């Protein structure tokens, strides 16, 4: 079975008309969410440090770091947007493989689209194909590959970036086969890096290296024709289990991007049910912190194992505290990056409510469930059982939810009209004349003006 | 045991004075051989295609592609020189790990030295430390890591490049620890790519990414502090066996570069004894092809297994023919790239002698041995038993041999005075005021003039 060549042929020959409308819509949702995450983290220290290291080595300044005035060459821009979009760990998740699919793919092709205009239709098509490639390759090695210690967003992402970029570059089947091989031999990224700046570096690096693979293949730089399936290729070297049928079966009939999910809250997925339940009770009853006597949570065992921190001191620790998360859910009605800032974790009002939150394990709970019991000072008891948390495949975020998340991320970076415009462009990505318009519109006017002067 | 930090501290704190003179001399020999290989392959198709893909994305043109007029930004130049120097597979070999040590390390730091002047003494020091790091990390995982399918020159090389570049950038111990971690999470390169342009891409990619690791760490871009030894770090994820003591024991007391070897012939090491024996008999007896009745070879079994091709049709196939190799050894007294060209493989004189070469397996032979029996038309029989082939650790190439190899590689690219000057600079690398002088001197005058006009 020629896995690499089969995949290459599929990517090269696929027709846009054969993508179902709902798949295209999910691609727009993924893209919107990705742009929001990238803009939201564009001022983060991780991004500043990477830019400080790289900018002076940039080639032609053809592409944009989303949300900033900085322009870089396309490979550096792909790297930077991959970093920014994963910095908050708030981007999309393909639950079957735990790949964050958009980062590597969108970062690579948006940079390319800024160099050479691409119609939105072709852009979305390449994006969907790239996500298909990375997620299918991921499925072929998950979970063994992940369990060994590979960060699958990096290792599989490079294939997605190469495939999508190669499609836009118009590679032949042979060139695409080589591009996937050059991607295979650059596949990397260790889970050991979780909790450091290297975690968001991984999707950025996958974007950069996938783009390089496509550009090299375009010049007939050769690689193995069996980069994925050979005995010494990706599947067997980076995994103890390799299921090639996951890559080739029903190719073009099913679409992995249709299974994409989006995080409503800027923390580990395990505490999302508790946050969801608290926000629902808050909104239904117009709750205020001072009315509340106590908050009780019945949770799945993993919740306390992973997020049992009682008294977090800094923002990042707040993400590992179900107590802090429940408190901000009730006070702010949200759990975005702002709710995991140092200031918010130290806010006396938040601490006061946090101290009245208790949590107990219920072995019968599924991971996606929670029971929230709020006792009020007036004697009433409010209760909410969550079967599936918002953001799960069973209860996806609505388009309005995604827009609200976007606005939260863009707040303080873009003006309201700028945010409105950018959201509209993301929804319309599939019909834009020039997909790169999104990149230009992500830069706040003040920054654009400054860049123009420089 | 803190392996990564121990290594980082060693690289940051080591004093030049503590390197024995003979180790420094071996570094100069390695460097000379590396420059020759890079210059020699600088016109190769592999290099042309990579340059065609990359050059238009280059940043500041601060570094040189050795042997060419092209200038690129330092990360691209590191990539290109890593590619050129391994294109002929003629560079140095650390036999204990089969790493080709110079490519990743020298490519990274020579590019850096062109940006910011570096004294030759510091350059050689960083080079030796980089080689030490990559070879020790290689020893910790070899052979399991290689057997799985990793191309160890790529996977270990990125650490060497990061360490050497980081040393020249003056990283702190913490920054160097991060640089090694950022290297770990970029470690890649599959043996499946052997026989394609991706093989020489690996040391180039290691150089490029190692340099990136050092530049990011310099800006305090964080990674794990246990990138090498952690459960989900390099050693355990990329190998089934990890021996950390190989990295830390006797650090600073032994030097891996002292165990470096150089190939006298541009083909697999398994036929080097036969070529060596034939050249010795040729030179001792002033042999000419027309005097020879037959050439008989008693060889180790691997020789016929790997290089038993009787009638090679193209240059590359000649490398897998002990018959062709023996014939050119006798006719040309050499087995360089010129002897493995298509033209040479098709030369009627070579074919005529090749057809008179026979080989038989002798199970008692060691890999490094051969018996050559040449029967002359005048009835005489000449015999030579080779115990260790030239180029092995037991019978290293002399300085004069290395110079002759260099001249063969530079022939047709540099003029005789240019070659003389470049060889002298390589020998003197440790005392140059500015190590980058070597890069400038590698460019033929005609190309320099053309570049200046452009």
C-alpha cells in the first residue's frame, strides 16, 4: 500500500466542489477561532521573545504577525502565528487525536497567501485538506505515539502544513509525495516541553517546516516516496503502533475538520463542566458573589487530581484550580485569559468566593459531567447537573459563542469596529477575493500607522 | 542526575587552555576536510535546487555558501553548508556513533562568525565543544536509536550546533540549558531518506535549527531544563535505550573529536580496503591497465553483499561496485567523486579493466582487511594484504592525504592559488584573527566579482 503517494494524489487532485457545505462552514469556525487566539496572544512575552530572536534575520517582509504591526518573511511569519495561536492553549482540538489542527496549517498558508494572492475558496480548500492530512496521520499513530512522549500537534502538524502549502503552490503528485517525505523527516516536538514556551513553538515550527518542505519539493528536491509508511519512515520510527488504513480509508468521504472542537474556557478541558455549570446558574439566577453561602461541586476524579490547587498564587496556577475557576465563572461569567491573570487570581473578591467553593469526587461521574450545588445566604439551594460541557462535540459552541470568545480575546488589542470587521472577514473567508485580507485586518490601526512610518 | 544542565554548564564554563594541543589539531583536520567537502559539492544539483527554493526568502545576506558567490542570511547559510558538505557523503565520521560530526556544528558557527567576527581560537573551541556534545549524546543512544531508523547526524547534530552557537553567543548556563532543550524538541531526521536529497538536508537542517535554538535561548525563550534526560525528553522518546553516563562521565577529560576519521574514497567504507590495496600496488609497481591480466580480491562477506554490482551503468551505481572501484583505483590511483561520475563508469578503458576484476568472499577476513592479487601479462603475480584501510582509526589519513583529498574536491571550482590559500587558512583556523576569512576565501575570484556587480 502506497500511503504517502495515495495521500499526495488525493491532496493534489481533490476538487473543491466535493467538499460538503457543512464541512466548509466548520472550516470557517475553526479559522475564526484560530485568528482570535492568535490576535489575543499577540502581546504575550512568549511572542515578544521569539520576535526579538528572529526579526533581524527576516527576509522579504511579506507576511503579518496577526494582531501586530510586525511584518516578516513568510516562513518566519508562519512560525510566529503558529506560536501566538497556541500560546493561550485556547485553540481548536481534534478530540480523537488531541491535535490542535489549525495552528500548523493556517499559519503556513496564510503567510503564503500574503505573498501570492489566493482566492478565499482555494484557501479554505487547502486548509481543509491540510487538516485532513494531519489528523489522518495523527489517527494512524494515536495513542501509542502520544503516549511515548510526542507532541502530536507538532509531529503531525508538519504534514498538514506541507500538504496545504503544497496545494496552494500547485505541486504535482510526485512533488507532493516528496513534500510529505520532507515533512516526515522534519517531524518533531516533545511533550516534555509542556509548561514552557516550547509548547506553542511546536505548531509554529510545524508551520515553518511544512512550508519549507513544500517550497523545496516545488524545486524537485527529492525525498523518499514512502516517507510515512516505510519501515524507517514516520509511522514506524515515531510510533510503536502504525495503522495505515486510518490514513487511506474513505479518503474524501469523511472530513476530520467536521470533528473539530473549540474551548470556551482558557484552561484544561477537565474543569470545563464545572465552569459551564456555574456560568449557567449565574446567568439563570442573576447571581452575585455576596448572596452566596457556598458552592459545592461533585466532579470526576481527574478534576481534583489535575486541578485541585486550593490557593493559587499566580495566573497560571489559577488554571490548575477548580476552586478559582468556579469563583470567576460566577463573578465574571467567563473563564478567559483575563480570568487567569495574576491580578484576577489575587483579587480579594475572587479569593473570598473561592474560599467558599468545595469539591468532592464522585466516582460515577463521566469526564464531561458535573453537579453544581449553590447555597444562598437567603436559604435557597440552586442545583445544576451538566451532562456535556459546552465546547464538547455533543454540545458545540454556537457561532455566537465563538464570536463572544473572539471578542474577549481581541479586547484591548483591536477596537470594536476593527473586531467586528475581522470577525466578518473570518466568517466570509471562503468567498473573499483575497484571503490575505484577514491578515491585514488583524492589525490595529495604530500599529499599521506606526509600521507605515517605520 | 541533571544531564542537560551538566552539559550546559560544561559548554558555558569550559576554558580553551584545557584543550590538549592534539585535540585542537584534530579539529583543524576535521575542519579542513569539511571545507573541502562543502566546496567540492557546491555545484551539485542538490544544492542548486535547495538554493532555488530558499534564496528569495533570505534575510540579511551576511553569510556565504562555501565555494559559491551566493550569500544568504545566517540560518539559511548554515542550512546550505550543511547540505553541501554532506552531499558527497565524503565528510568526517565518528565511528563509534556513525555521526558525521562537522556538518551540523561547523555550518552553524561559520555562518555566525560571518555576522559577528570571532577569533579563530574561540571558533575552534566552540567547534570542539559542539562536536563533544553531539557525539556524547549520540553515544548515549547508539545503536538502539540508529537501529530504529533515526539518522543520527541529524538527530544528535542539532544539539552540537546549538551548543557551539550558544557558546559563541555567550549564553548563560540557564540559557544554554534552554538551548539544548529547544534543540531536543527539534531533533529529527529519518534513515528512510538515505539515497535521496534529504540525506544531506539532515545535517543542514540540524545546523539551521541548532542555530535557531541558541538564538531563541539568548532571548530567554524557555524550554524544559531536562530536555535530554526527562521521561518524555530526547533520550527516552527517540531511543529504546538511553545511557546518560555516556554524556556526563569524564566530561572534559576525553575528547570525541580525537576519534574522528576521514574518508579517503567517495564511497561506502566497506570497499575502502580493496581500493587502498589496489592503489598501493599501482604506486609501488607503476602499474598500467594494459599490463594487467587479472585482479583478484579476497574480501569480507559484507563487501559483496553491499557492493557486488558487476556492471554499473551510472556514477552512483559505481559506488556500489567493488569491481569498478578496483579498476579506477588502478587506472586513476584515486576513488574520488570524479571516479564515480557517469562518464568514468562508462569509460571503455575502465570497463575493460573492471571486467578482469573478480572478488571472492573469505569468511576469515575482518571488515577492515582485504587481499589483492594482481596477475600481470608478463607472468608476474603481485600481492598485497591490507590489515587496516587508509582512513581508519588505526591508519588515519595523513595531513598530506587530507590536502590531496581537498585538492581533488576543489579541482575545477577554485584555482590552484585559491586552493592553496584556502588550505592554509583551514590549517591556521585556530590562530586566525577572524575565522570568517575561511568563508570568504572559499569563493572563487570569478564568482566574487560577479556577486559584487550584482
